C-alpha cells in the first residue's frame, strides 16, 4: 500500500516538474531574470567587483533551481524505465 502511494506521489511530482519546464511564464521569468543579471554583470564598472560577484552567485542559484527541476524529471524517467525493464545492474 505504501509503495503504491509513493509511486503515485513520485509520478505526480515528475508531472509537476515537467509542467513547470513547459510553462511559458515560468520560462519567461527564468529568461528575464537571467538576462537582467547578465546585463547588470556586463554593465558593472571596474570598481564594482562585489556587484559582479553577486550577479554571478545569483546566476548560479538560478541555474541550480532549473537543474533541480530537470533532475526530478530525469530521475522519474529512470525510475519508470527501471520499473518497466528491471534494474540495469
């Protein structure tokens, strides 16, 4: 029983992650924020090292959020293949 509930929750989680990655507003927000940070980074003056570092850190965090969501989808697909065909090892 618990295994079935876990499987349903896992599938729901994967579907939610896939929907996020396909969502126009979600992707627009990422692209807008990414471009804004890159612009601020490029337009910073030579004495604004802290500004550039903060932009770089913010970009890394932004990328990590997307990677986390993508990893949920990838892990879900691997789990699905494992359930369908059995473990590879």
